[in-house]
């Protein structure tokens, strides 16, 4: 027997075997009313009180006990342990016997200690914690929790399913990408050692005047104060301002997710590695306080939206990008060949089209499998759009530091924490 409950705490209630006991209670009531023997009436009345008391006890617990989740949302990286905490509360006066609680691991396949058996006294709270190993990158939910309980005699057991769930987002495995910064544009947030990018609004320190310094850099107020100081502390030289050198350039990652362009026997491994590399580049840009964007090239995705999905470079885009990376599904089965339509790959044509629309001074990093030589030469034309183009590629061969066309090229390792 299954029925919906009026309480907002439970989504589904399943009561096992109450029909026969209620029929037995009716028989006991008939025996008590119509049997001529007092002993038989007493036994029928006693059985009736036991059945009705157990029924009321079970209904009382059902309307009092509730499950509370600590976290509405859990976010973690791949290969990490996630702690899921729940609590069973019994605000009523009666204790709950034979209380069995379990939580559904959802999309996670490796877990432990997700079930518990205990007795919950009245007006008490029982914490329940279990750990899940995030072995795969994914988005999903944990739960709902299931609770089994009964009256002390076990006559009216019930099983309930909680309404609440926890949203789970497992980001790609974190990696370290130590790619040197290119020359950007002045007046940004990133510290630079090049004095050509000095920001005259951000003074750093003072130093003595040296031959060749521009007169406009002299700090006349500080120089006069130093000359007016007492004799032991007098500094006869003029003082010159030194400024912070800062650059700015938005980072845009072009993630090639076309399964047909990956090597067949390593396609799933390299597909996941390319996603991890894109996540590592995004984390690197976030640490440097850069404006961050990404272009997903997925010809097997939504045909109405087109093969490219763009998140424009702007501040505070790290979490949306990581969440989008977590939800990408791995290609299963043989990859379908995409339409070529020319000498260039589909990813190259999309990169050429999207690169022309990026802001001035953007650092564009291609992430994916190795490209043919003619594609590299075609992509070198993006320099006319004032872009800094780099390649982060996967290949079995040993590649040189420069791609055809002169752009920097970095080769990823197939596994491990360090990408390069």
C-alpha cells in the first residue's frame, strides 16, 4: 500500500501489512461485543488495545520524524571524497525503535557507510554522515533518503522517502598548467616586470634620482621634505617615483570536443584529459584575476544551437565554466564523422570564425588533439586580429615548441597532476 502524505517532509510513504491487522481488530471488536464468555471478551479487548495502540504509535512517529540535510549543494573535484551529512530529528515524546536509515548515492558508484540502524529517543537528533568517492566527473543529485521504522511491537512498520535531495557537481580533476604569460596590454591587474607597462596611478616606492630619469617622475614634495630634514637624516639627492607595472589580457580557452578528431584507441582518455586541461587553464586564470571565457566546440551537441557554445570573457565566470565542464558527457561508441566541407577541420574553421569576434589583446589557447600543418598555417592569420594564439595539444609523437606559423605549442602529458 502506497499513499502520498500531507506533510511536506515525505514524498512517498509505504505501509506494509496494516490491512490484515485492522481486519483482526474488527474481529476482536465483534468478539468483545457479542461473545458470552468474559475471558474471551477480555482477550479480545486486550488484543484490540494492542493493535490500536501500535497503530497510533506508528502514526505518531510518522508525523513527527523528519530528515534534514546539511548541504543543499556539494561541489568538489574528481578523485576527492565528499562528505554527505544528514540528521534524523524526533521532536515528539515517544522513542523510535528499529530505525533504519539509508541515503541514495545517486550517480556515484563508490561509497561506504550510507546506511545506519539505531534507536532514536524522544526529543533528540541523530547525525548521520557518509562519504562518497567522486571517481567520475558528473552532475547529478544525492538522495532521496529512505527511512524505515515501526512501533515497538513491529506490527505497523512503515518506509518513507524524503522529499529533499542534495545537488552534486563533480568538477574535472585539478591540474597544474605553468604556461608563461604573454605580453598583454597596459593598465591591468596582472603584475609585470616590463617597465613599459607602468601604471602612473599606482605608485610603488621612491628612489634616488639617476641620470636619464624623466623630470616628470621627480617627486618634488618628497624631495623638499628630505632636504628640510635634520642634518643626520638629510638626503641631498632628488627622489623619483616608481610605479607598478601591470598588464591585462582576457583568457579564452577553445576546447575541441569533436570525437572524430581524436585518436580512436585513446579517444576516451584524451577526451577527459583535454577537459582537465581546460579546467586547469581556467583555475590558472582565476588565480591571476584575469577575465575568463571559453568556447566549447561540440558538433555532436545540440544541432539547433550550433557546434560552438561560447561563454564570453568577463570576471566571475570560473564557476559557470567548471560546472559546464562537469556536465559534458563522454562519447560512447564509434564517433560519427562530421562534415568537412573543405581542406580545414571543422574545429579549425570554428576557431577562425570565433577568434575574429574576441576582444583586442585576448590570449586564445586551443586545447585538444594535434592539428594538421595546413590548419596551423590558416590559424596564424588570427594575429591580424591582435590575438595571442597558443596551442595545448595531445599527441603520441614528440612535438616541437613552435607550431607551423610560429605560435607557441605545448604538449600535454597523458596523465598526472602536471599537464606539461
